C-alpha cells in the first residue's frame, strides 16, 4: 500500500531564488524505511519539509494518506500533520520545558486551547507519554528540563514526542548528524525497531551512507534538486554513489 | 648631523593630511563649544530672573526651608504611600496586558500583516514612549476624573512602549526550531505561540517587567501633581500651603518607597535569572 506519493515536486523559496527541487517523483510504501542520501545542498531537508508543507511546494503533487497535501486549507493541513511524526537534526525541543511536557507536546494537535494553556493533557496521553519515555530509556529524566540532557537523550525525547502522535508516517530529518557515531547507531536502531513494532513507514534524510545501508530497505539518491537513484538498498552500487556525490564541475 | 629624507614628496603629502585632520578636529570642537555657549546664553543668562534670586544668601535661604520634617504629617502619609505602591503594581500589570497585542503586531516574524499592522505596532510603541507620563495622566484625568484610576491608566500606557518593544525584539530573536516542531505536530497558532515562542522569551520579558515596575514606582509618585492619586497629590498640597517640612516628609516617603522597590526588584530579578 502506498502511504506517500510525490510527483513532479518543485520548490523555490522565493520567486527570484534558485529552484531547490527540480521535479522529484517517488513513493513510500507502508513497509518502507526509506533513506534519502545526497551531498549537502542537494535539497534533502527541503524535500522532507515539503511533504507536510512546512515548506510550500511551487509545483507538483503530493498524495499523503489519500489527501492531496497542496489542496488542503489551514485546518485540514493541521489535521493531516497530526498523523505525521517528525524527528529533527537539532531535536527541536522546547528547552525550558520538562522532558514530560516536551513529549506531551506531541499531542497538541489533538488538544484544545484551554487544556494546552494549563498543560492539562488527558490521562491516556500522560500514560502513553510515560510508556514511550520508558521505551526510549528516559524514565529517570521525566522532570528534568530538556536542556539538561545529552544529545542522545534529547533525540530520544524527540522520538518519544513523534511517537505520541501515533503517526502513520515518520519524517526523519538527519536524526543522527548531531550525534557521535556510537549514539547515532543506537538512535537509528531504536527508530527502526519502533517503526517495525508500530508498522509505521519512515522517510529518512541521512548523509551517512553507511548508516543508510545498514538501516534502510530502500534508498533515494539526490543531487542538486534531482533524483539520481531510487532502488532497494542491495542494488546501490559504488558507481551510483560516485554519481550522487560527484563534484559539480562548473 | 643631517637626516636625509628618502621620499620628500611622500612625507609632504602625509604632513598635508595631518594638517587637514587637525583643522577638521578644531572646527568640530569649536562648533560644539559655540553651540553650548549659545544654549547657555539663551536659557540661563537671558531666561533667569536674576533680580529675584537676591544673592547667595537668598538661594541658601530658599533651600534651607526644606531642611526640617513635619512629623505631624506622618499619619496622613501612610495611605497615599500605599496607594502609590498599588498604582505602580496595577499599572504595570495592565501595561503588560496592553503590551501583548502590541508586541505581537510589532514583531516582524509573527505579525499578521507586514504592510499595515507591523508599522501600526511600531507606531504604538513610539507613541507610548514619546508622550510623558504626566501628559498621559493629564489626558486620563480629563477622561475619567481625579483619583488613582487615571494614574494607573497613565502608567499602563507609558509602560507599553518599553515592555512591548523588548518583547517584540525577543520574539524576533527566537530560535525557529521549536516553532517548527509544534507546527509539525499539527499545533494551531495559539499553541505555536504558547509552546514554541513563550518559553523562549519568558525570562527576558519577566526581567523587563520587573525593571519597568521599579520605574513605575517613581512615575506613580508624581502622578498626583496633576490629580491622579498617590503621594504626588499630598506633595502638591504641602507645596501649595508653603509647608516645606511637609514637602520634605513626602519626598522622604517617596525615597523610602523607591529604595524598597529597588530592593524587591533586585531579589525578584535574581530569582528570575
């Protein structure tokens, strides 16, 4: 089953600015753990943000969970975003809030303004938050402020927050680039295990090819706004990598 | 012994440059001195009633009238002092409420409309600060009559400028990453502000509000000069009845109140930061 299908996606940030994505097509199936690799500036982050319209597409079509993302109004878009968990390179936590409040903020899409004002989340949300905090190994840090944690721990908070949404798709934007190699492997392993457990497909930007090969079943290679490779991980050859990472000759 | 210059033309041009700079400096400083002299002549020399001062002793006598305290005034001081303090507190809180929408309009990254509402927000900030608190008080006294209420409104209006400007700047300087995260989970505009922006600006805003409260105690003390309640009113009455000891008493009360405010805000600020 196809969860996400993107056709002819183009993005430019301003009318006169350069085109960042120059017509991208791909699909994410319900059992995919899909890696997007490519050099810096290839448009990986832009691509992942266009999926839930944190970045506005200029042209093309995005069908996500049977909705045409580009046609949604603000309210419909918020409702769709609730189904898409996102994990960020710099964790994007609320530093001055506790770990618990950060995790609970994953439920904000389902929480009314009055409840959000007093941070009064329903009991089942709190129970679920405790469960996921335990699952990612942070039971002892629930009441700490987010900025008291180490990088790896912060990313685990980010993972728990994304899971709180009971997502139908995970968007991972370089989830390990701010972490050291050992922690990176642990975090990727955790995300993959949980994604399998919950049967959630994932779309993952990653510049570390080794990690991509190790954890992902399919790989998309990008270069300068174009898709250069799309196939199962086993079919990625060194020559493909050379092409993706080729220096641009001006 | 003669020192021979290897590059006479180069040296000459350097000397020329040096001379030009010196001339420029002389002209600038000369201009400043002339300007100040002109100001002094216009204000102090021509605008002072020299005949009324009546020599050195006259000035000293005028000042020495204040060097005693009218202790009989003490019971009458307590309520206005309290009122002054309360006016400062309520005025600051009210000012915070007014500041929120102004900061929202006047912060470039969250304003609902960059072309109309952003300049409006910026204009309100300037308006609040460019009108003196006494002038605000005069306006509100004529609007709502005498008493503490016009004083509170005046203090609130005068506080908006500084609080909203600092708040708007704090909003403009926030880290966009938590905001992105709250948008990504499907949060609405209010949740983005409350979870994404507020925790980041909270310490700066709180420190600013404490600072403003400290200043507002001073402002509140003079509100009564135009009939807007507090110690100022008492001050005005003592002055009008030529009871200079009473005036000193009021000034002492103001001084004590301000010292108290200074001490409290010092500890509050420590607690926040």
